[in-house]
């Protein structure tokens, strides 16, 4: 016979306890159930759960749920890193899911697990070597402007859900003799460019309910992709926000893709917001928040999304480097009625670029746009512009749109483009 203690978060077994000795086995505060068990002499549950055994995760219904200590944030941070690392070494082809196990959202300050990684191939979290899904459970991952958050190898995919990534930083790119090219033009060595302040992906990248902010790419020659850099990949942003990221060109270098640099990449944006990202450069080379460069006929599709960059940076002297979108030679865009942007540059394969007027028919407001928040009184710089934004959507799009980034419902008609719905 076996006595099994039932508790809200644990199951403990006391073997070899007969019914006659039940009183002696009671601890006066537990509830017990007597069950038959042929292996009553084996009591592995007495060792406790995997978290109690100081392991980094517990496997629950196929999900690798990280062990989160409510009293020890540093240990919880290390458990996340160790879980991702161990999942990358699994055998088989299944796509594992890692989920942060904290009951309420936390802010994790990331620390490198190893300092001996090759230059340009570093990240705060372990290298993504197999297709992986990571659910942040609403938590924030802070890279402290030390390095980017994620690096994804070619041929695998990374899906990120329900998280905020802050203060990533890129200062180099991987060696092109070991990795595919990360930027357009002549092959760049690790010392020639930086790309992907928060994420550098050579495989498929999907963001669902992800907010990336305060991340940056910085370099003296080419700083690209303040938040995201992709090469030869496919990207999907769903209900996600890229706000306040930057590409910082030191000295007389170029800055491109303050929010994202898509090289040889197909990209789909659904109900996402690209807002107030900065290309900080003195070179007027025609750059944008999203730098979409490719000579391989790639396409940028955007549905019910909002891209505002040019007019949100009225105080920046070199406004020519801060368009919303730059389409390079060979790239195209699917501009539909549910695509709101302020200004776009379209490159020519013969050289040069031409401006594309705003889909909102707006002029320079002279004001910066506010950061997305759970309950803004205005989503834009003026109530009048709110109305113009709502005209970029239709009832079908609004009805089909999911909850916004903050988990609140959208209007059935006349919803706001982007990841945040206007509050009434």
C-alpha cells in the first residue's frame, strides 16, 4: 500500500504504510490517499519535483517550463539560459517549446554563459541551432546593452511569443567565411559592420506579441538593424512592436534599418507597429526604419500595420535617413488599404531612390509620437490624425484582428492599424 499526499503543487508518496498505521503516518496537515502499488518500496517522488531538485526546467505536456524561483531572480535567469541551451542539444526533429515558468511577469537581466564565443557570433542567450519556440509569459529580457539577445543559425526557425526585449546591442557581424552574408553589397567581415541589435537571424523568424525597444546597432562603417537583422530568411511580425530602437553610425559611417534590416528576406507584418526608430548618421544616404534590401525579388507584405518614422523624428537634423520604409533594388511591397505609413523610399536598380507619399496623406506634424502604452488617450500626435489612421482599416480586417498587444479587444469596425488599439 502507498499513502499519497495531495497538495496544490506537489505529490509526495509514503511507502509501506499500512491502513492500521494510518494515524502514525499522518502529519496532521496533509490529505492522504491509500493506493495499491506493486513498487511501493520505490519512492522517487520523495526527491521532489525537478525544480526542487535544482534542475533548470520541468517537462510538462511537452513544454520545457523553466524553474522560476520567486525569491531568486538571478537563479531564474540562469535557468532560462540553461533550458534554452539544453533544448538546443536534443535529438530528433521536433520543434520544442520553452516557456518561462514565472507565475507573474518578471524582468530578467541576462548574463553570458560563456565568454569564449567567436567574435560576431555572440548573443546573451544560447545560439539557436534547432527550430525552437520560446514563450516569455509576459516577461522582459534585458540585455543591458552588452550584446544582442538572440542569434539564429541558417536552416532553423525561432518563434518568440509574449515577451519584451530591451537594451540589446550589436557591434559586429559573423565571419562571412563561416556564415552567410548579413548585409547587402560587398562581403563584410566582422570588422566592417554591425547588424541586429536584439536579434540576428539567418533562419525563419516569427514574433507574436513581442515588444522590442531601446536596442541598437552601432559601428563606424555600417550600423544596420537596430532591433532585427535577417539574411536569407522569412520574417513574420504579428501583433508586435518595434519602438525606440536605433542604428548608430559612429564617425562618418552609414546607418540603415533603425528598426529592422531585411536582406534577401520575405517579410509579412500583421497588426504590428514600427514607430520612432532612429538612424543616427550624418550621411544622407536614404535610410529608413525598415531597410528592405535584396536583388532577389523578395517582398514585404503588410496588413493592418502602422509604420511611422519620418514625421515622428522632426527634431532630428538628418531626416533623410529616417523614412518609414526603404525598398531596395529587386524588392517590392504589397501596399493594401490596411497598410499605414508616413513616407517611403523606393530604390532603383539603376541607382538612386524616389520618394513615395504617405498612405495617410499627412505632413510633418513637428511632434514626436508617443510610446505605445496599455491605455493611451491618443495613439498619435493629434486626435485628428487618429481619425485618419482609423480610415486605413476596414470592417473585415478589424473583425478578424486578434486582441491587441496588451490583450484588449479591437473595434469591430474602424480599428487602429498596428499592435495597439485606441482607447475610448
